C-alpha cells in the first residue's frame, strides 16, 4: 500500500502519498502552485520553472520533486511571487504574444498567469525574435511566435505507433518546436483537438474551427487561474 | 546514398540508441546530414523524422548543408581570442574570400566558429577536418590555405609532432602536453595493471571502502564524494554501467586531454576498478568530438589491455568480465553535465534530466550508473595501489589528494600542473610566471572572476573549488568585452533550451552586457543584471543554468568599478538610435540624417 506522508505548505498541514509529485499533492490539498509545462499523470518536463518553490530553504521545481515526510514548503512568499512574475514577463518578451488577436485569449494559461500576477509592463527588453509559422499540416497551425517550450505536445502527441509528431529542433538561441510533416498528415481530428487543448498557449491551433467559444465564455474570463483548485477545498 | 546510409544504420544494429554514431558516420562521409539523409535514417530506425532531427540539430558538428572539403573550425573562446585568433580569422577570411559561417563557391573551404577545443595552452587553435592545428598565426594560415588549394589531406599538413604519445603513429598530432609539474598521484610514474590486480584481490565492498577512506571527491568540479557515489550505485539492483565523462568542455580546461594522451591505460584501469566495485560489465568513455584525433590511439590501448587480460572476460582469472566502448560526442558543452551525457550516449539530445531519480539509481539505459571524470578514475587507481589513507593524507582536511590545473591566458608557462589542494592563487601565479594580473577566472566561465584582493584564497573545495580551469587575465585586457561578453555569448549558444529560464535569461543577459560594452548602458542596467542573474540561478534545473550568470554576477561583485566606468549615470536612455535608423533612407533621398540640425 502507498504510504501517507505529512508536509506543510506555507504553514498549512497537508497530506499526500509518498513519491507523489509535490505540485499534484498540493492541488489535492487545495493549494495552487502555478504550472505551464506540467500535466498530471505525464512524465514531468520541469521546463517552465514557474512552479519553483522553496523546500527546506532550497529552490526546487514542484513538478519534479516527490513529496517526503516532514517537508516544509514555501509557496506564496514575496520572493517566489516575484520570481514567478519574472518568468511570466520573460515568456512575454522572448516570444511574440499579441493577446487581442490570439484565438486562445481567455483560454490561455500564460495570459491567465499574467493577470494573476498583475503584470503591467515586462521588466525585460523585448527580444522580437523572428519565428516562422508552419501551416503545412492539414489539421493544425503551428504558430511558433507563441511557443513557450513546455514540451506538452512533445510528450503527449504520438502517432499510432508511438512515434513523435512534435519535437524540439536546435538549441540555445536557435531552439524551436518542430512538426513532423509526414506524421502530422495522418493526425485524426481528435488528436488535432487534443494537441490544441493541451497547448497552454496559442501555438497549436486546429484549422477551420477558430473562435468557436465567444469571449466571455472562455476558461479564465470570469475566474482567476488556480481558483478552482483553491475553491474545491474550502 | 540511400544504400550506404541504410548500411551504416545496419552496422549499428538498427539501434536508435546509437543514433549519435550513425549521424557522426553520415556527417563524416557526406559532409552533412541532409534532410534526405534524415528521412532515410528515420525510416530505417522506424522513428519519426523530427526525432532524428532533434538530435541532429542539437550538436554543432552536425550540419544540414555540406561543409567545405576543408571544414575549418576556429576556436573563438576567450583565451584563443586573447592570443590572436582575430588575426588568424582575418587571414583565413582574406585568403578564402568568405566569412565565418560561409563556404567558398568551389566548395573547397568552409569557415566556422567553435567553442573552446581544449587547447588553451597553445592558442590560437583550430580544427580542420578534425585535425588540430595549434599556435596559429598569419604565416601558418597562409601555408595551410596553400596546402588546401594543393589538395593535401589535413593530416598531411601536420609537419611537427608534439611530445610523448602525441607523436604515436596512431595520433600524429602537433598538440603538446605542456606538463609543467607532475605530482604524486595521476602524473607520477605509472605501470599498467597493478591497480586492477590489487582491486580484484579484494572484494567489491573493500574497494568501495578504500575509495571512501581516501575522501576522493569528483574532479569534474562538483566535488561529490566518489566513494559514496559508488556505494549508492552498488546497492541498486539489476545491470550497472560505468560512464567516464571525457567531455571536458568548460572553457579553459585541458587537463583531461593530457591524461587521455599519457594515462589512457590508467583511466581504463580506473573504469574497470569502478565497474568491479559497483558490479558492472560495461563501461562507456564519452569523448568530446574535439578529441577525435585520439580515438584510434585510445582504441589501441583498449585492445592492448584486452590482449593482456586487463579487460574482457574473466579478467586476470578472477571471474570478472568488463569491457569499454568509446562514445564520441558531436559538440555540445552541456553534455559535460552527467545526465545530459547519459542522454547523449543514448543517441538523444543532450538535455539534463530531472532529478530524482539520480544516475546512480537510473542512469544509462535507465540502469544504475556511475559517471565520473577522467581524473577521478585515474586517482582511484592510485588509491587502490597505495591505499585510501595514503591519498587522504595529501591536500587539505576537506580536499584530499592532488588536483590537475589547466592554466592558460596571460602567463609565461601555460600548461598542466598537478598540485596538492591548498595552494593559494598568489602562489599559483608565481608558479606560472604571471605578472600585472587584473583577474583570475577560477573554474572557467561557470566559476568566479577573482580580483587581486582575493589572491590569498586557496584552491580547495572548501574555498575556491575548481574542475581545473584557471584563466589568467592581464591588466591590459578589456574585462567586460574580452571576457564577460564572450562567456555570455558562449552560454547563450550552449543552453540546451529545455529550461526556458536558462535559454531566455542567458540571451537577455548577453544582450545587456553587449549594451554596456557598446557604450549604451546606464547604472540601472548593472543593477538589473545583478537581479536577473539571481532569478536565473534560482530557477534553472542543472548546473549549467545555475552557474551561467556567474560571469556577470561575480564581475559585478568583484569589479563593480569597471562597470561604473562604462555606464552613463543617467536614469533613462533610449535604446533607439534615431539617426542610425534613418541613415539608409536618408542616403536614398539625399538628405542629412541629423534630426535637430
């Protein structure tokens, strides 16, 4: 049987199962730790770093750290809030994000975190990177200007034989998300929809069905990101 | 082409885990790994093309377009530039008629930049078709280009050979060892086989205990206790692996080059002892691509050891089986990080893994693995030969034994020095004949830029830890332009990109230091850089990211006056240069670009 462990987040007593990832264990206890790359039950990528918490004085990513008995976790300190806000700002300057024209607006996790952390003007200079869009696949657009390199599509979207449809290309300054043209042509409507749904931003978009949800009825139009986790546990 | 590539894939058993080797072979034979080649490889391995592409595009010695018949890789790291690479590059560009990043129209010569190639003691240096050329100048470049135009093979352009095994018929390289000081451990007299024989006469637990008693700590720079690593790994179930990190990519370090050249047997012996201690049958030497010139020689040492029964089945009749293969890298600094090195050895992008699990639990092929530095394995042989207590008595209380330093830059005697831990920087500078020193870059770009006021500090894991790189920077150098900017360009290029903070902040910081160097910086830029460096340090996953802002943060801390002298003392300055921006259009319409004349 799985072993129960006790830990605290900002002083709140919590319980989880040994080996469970901290970010999931926190959510089960009604504590929201922001995520962009993480999805429950998926091998963690640890790439966006927005879930950075302080455990026994050390900065760690909550999406890659298993909970252990007696952990004292800091989640909502001024220092961590500033770090998270900085990461959101950094993502806004490194890509080219024009929310008003984006079909994911209101359903976008990055935008929602921008509101949560009350980002006004990014503290970093804009990079204005040139990123090319790829519209060659029959079912989806790949709008690289909005990619935040979370690797969700890389980890989840595979063809029938388990081969990758998305992968990284390059490194450092040349890094980009890449799509396999041959395999993407075989994507079903369901898989294309799934790819769009798991993308936390507006990088992967399903063709021919744009703007179905009216503004005002989108995910984050009326509630702050993470509030469902916090409210579930009142 | 198709048949040949399929043939290559079959040589490696159609194993996606050997993708690195497949790509290396294709690059060598066809001068590139083209899209067509990727399609063929992907089909033969039953992988998607993007998965082949993700590995191909990660390493800078793989190219998508054919390189020249002579692919010239110029080292543009700090010491090479300080020693005159600018002139060398200029001469190559003049004679070939193309710039770095281009290829001549006839396809004869292509010029490229590459990061430190492990020759800091004999710069400026370059690789031509994998052959190393050191101490270059304009005259030598003229001779090389003439040879290229005459169609001479790159290897035949080497006219003099270095000392020791550098002159071995299988190596025949002009690289010099530059061993300036031999100590009691790795560079002392060595006789092959004593360590293995003694280890095999002990039980595995006894070997681990001896290494534990020695207090040997990892020589790659992180300083993790070796005995403890071996112990953790030995307690895991299933197959075990031994990996040796010979990626030596930290700019300014070249001591492993010398060990691989002069102590290859000792290294393989150390890997075998490690294998015996943890219960492994296989070892992998991960050798950086820049050291391809050693491969044939190293293979010959392995065969020699097999013939003497120091490797192979039933070693020395003790019933222990162990063998070693060499895995070549393809150009990526981050592969020096142990979990990235494992990923690369498995044919993937060299992206560091998340921890836990640690490599000792799940490493190569997801099996328990020890990854140790070349010098660490070599030291372990001496520990077995002479005992842990003997080794532990050398050095300081917290840093046992000796350390190889790779010292380069502005000094009279650059080279490799085996010192006992505990030497001060001041003593080190006297030893290498360095005068008028502005700073010492301790432990490479990811280390500390140390000012003269701290030269009394000691080289030891408890004070100034180092993997061995020591770059002496003279008073006449422009610290921000020649050193800090170069290092930040390096990190921006070498970030694997799988942590968004590392990728982006290194680009942002590089742009900031560039702004200051170009004379457009203001006071706030310096404060911003210090704050942003801190965010980067706190949020990245691996050692590369955590230390990549050190060139900036340690110089702001220790050389603040250099920044202050360079920035304007104003609150705001626009980054936008109106005059420069309208210059081109003004020229067309024939009016002045001065806005407020």
